[in-house]
């Protein structure tokens, strides 16, 4: 074999290795990007940054907190942050503390699951208390400018079966386009 | 130097760069994979998914919660999830909230450390309360199908020295095969 | 075109792809490294490992907990861990539970934001309680031996505007060298 032929074989092999690295790197980038997207929620809402919070969702994204509320689209999500209820919470002292999510990606779609704590300041008792602990299920989509939330469901872990069903889905393989649950 | 010789030098250099990227990428993949493995625990046990929870461990893995219990092997860990104690907790409203772990990898062995909160619903008081905050120490092994837990020790942070000793180990370098602590 | 010329074109293209992968990998490594640095804080202080905790900061790093304290440099931070106040907390049962941070990197500088919970054991009530929930803002710098904290500000989420201002900065783009806030 000539040197040139040998070079071309090595070059093709190296190009295949590089393509494989690129795919693996993209999988890790997706994990980090989705973890970071979700990490932006708490600091945004607890600082009253309505547009930043709403911007985590796709323009037609949905945020469901059954049985209390469903907000559809960035305008409604920003309206929740700007609303009297949320403003009262943060004026009194409050943290929306989310845990690092479990994330499953399939192409340009992803699912994630984590916990959210709604913790509030009680000046009289001189301590914080936990108003709500919820199971959270996230649906995400890769957009031209990065991952965005298309749907988030938040259900209190109060012993009812619905939050358990949300979390049960996290134990199953995720396939884009399959029926959401 | 001929063009061919020059090409071969550049090719060898590029191959070395690619090999280095591959090793660095694997280190990041291990961090993400172990973080994700641990992120699966809470949603699995809080949805009563016994097999999914047990499947995080190696087949002969151990879960120790001194002084209450030691579960050895996937059967016993699944049995804990299916047991009356755990089923009573989730029927009443409960979350096993784990933090993102500190992870140290050496080859095919790893260690991790994090916090776990056992938070429970109190319908009468209309709030959640924290039954347990524990120091958790994890031993992990790379298996053909991914990382698995070989041992997890969970100790309440109740002022006793044992949980502090678990966490002290996180400040030391980790070397596979060294005496576990 | 000769085979050699064709090879050189392919080699140059592959080298550019590899350089791009290297830059993307470094961005992911920075995210993981800063997340891991911050994950070391809780286990270090809750095990009374003063030097390990102080070593997360740059030698002249600052830890501010307004209005209670400002510790400047590793000696003062280690002194806080060794001090009677902190030693009393961990002897009584305590966890400094930090969430996975939002991280923004620009070159050799970075910012991060997360929550910290100070949770304490109450043996009489047989439960844990949350003494403090704080907004945390971190300034970090890439050093020859890795990322270190140059400044951390911790403010209780008690309804005052200062912690909200800390978190508001997390919604803005981060540019190294710009005025810290």
C-alpha cells in the first residue's frame, strides 16, 4: 500500500472517531443545557423577573399546577409572576427551590423530572416552613435558540396518585413523539 | 520534507488531540451519568417503582441506613419499596429529595456524596415537614450497561459523629481499590 | 486535484472540526467543574473540614453573609468553620444543603447562583427545621489548579429586596470584567 492510501485510511478512521465524539458531546451538552434551563426558574421567579421566567417556555408553552391553575403561553406565565399572589409571596420571603432534574433526550425532544419546594419565611416563628413539595414533569423541545419548556406539570406530593403517576413515567424509556403522560 | 511526510505528522498530531478529547469527554460523561443515576432514586421510590429503584444498584449492591436497616441485593431493596412502611409513607404524601452529588471517579470505580431529605405531608397542619436529613455516601462501579451503585450509606445528620465521618471522606482524594470509608 | 491535495483539504477540515469540539467540550467541563466545586461546600462544612471548605475559595476570596459577617481569605473562612458557632451547629445536627447552581462562564471568569438551606435537628420535636433559606451569588475565577470562588454572597430570602437583587442578576447576560452586582 502506498503512503497516500495509508493516510487516507487513517484519515477516514479519524473522521469516524471525531463524528462519534461529536454525537457523544452533543448528548452531554443537552444534559447540561436542560439542567441549566431548569436551574434558571427559581432565581427568576424569586426575583420577580417575569420575562426571564416566561422565556424558559416556548412561546406557546404550558405550565400546569392542578387543580389550581393552567397558564398557557409566555404572557400568562409572566402574568402569574407579576400577579398579586406571587408578588405577595416574594414580598413576605419565599424560595422556589428546585432539585437537579433527571433528563431523557430523544433527538429534539426531551423529558425531565424533579422536585420543587415552595419554602416561606415566618418572621414570627423566626424560621422557614415548607408550604408545598411537588413532583414536576417537564416536556422540552430544542428550538433554534436552545431548549425550551413546552409543558410543565407540578403536582403536590400529598398522597394522591397523580404525582406518583408523573414520577412513574420517569422510570420508562423516553421516545420522542410517543403519547405524553 | 515531502507533502506526504508532512501530512503524516499532522495526522499523528490530530489523532493525539482527538484521543485527549475522548478521555476528557469520558470524564464528563461519567460525571453526568452518575448524577443522572442518583437523580433517578427519588422519583422511583416516590412513585413506588420498586424494580426501577432496585435497578440503580448492582445485583449484589447494598443500601445501609444505620441503625435501622441494611438491604442487600436488588430483591431486598425492591422489597423495601414494596413494603408496608414505604407504601404507608407515599400513601400519606412523601418526597425523598436528593441533592446533586459531589462525584469522584477513578477508572471504573467512583464515589459520590450528597444530602437526602425525607419530607412528609401533614394534612392537618396544611404544610410539609422534614422527618430526616441525611448524609449519603455512594460507592459506584462501571458495569457493561452503565454505572451502578454497589453501596449506599445514609445516616441522619443528628449531631452524631458517623455522618460527619461519611462527609469527611469527600474532602480526600479518591483512589479505586483503596479501603472504603 | 491530486490525492495529496485532497488529503490536505480533508485534514484541514477535520482539524477545524476537532478545534470546535475542543471549545465546546471546555464549555461543558467548566459547567461540571463549577457545579462540583459548589457541591463540595456542604459536605466540607458539615463535617467540620475547615481547610477543605476554605480551599474552595481563592486565597483572597471573600464570603459575605450580610448583615452578620464578612470573612476575607482562607484563614478567616477556615476560622468560621472551626469557630464555636459553627461547631455548635454541627454538634447539634445540621446540614448546609445547597442546590445545583445556574452557571455562566465568560473566559476565565464565571458567575453562579443557587439556594442554600440551613437545616437543623430538633431532638425534642423529633424532626428537622429550616433556620435559613438564602439566595446565593457566586463569583469564580479559573486558576492554574482549577476554578475557585473569589466572592460568595449569601442573603436570607426574608422578603427584603437585597436577595431579590442578587437573583435578578442571574437573568442578565454575564460578561467578564463588567461591574459586579
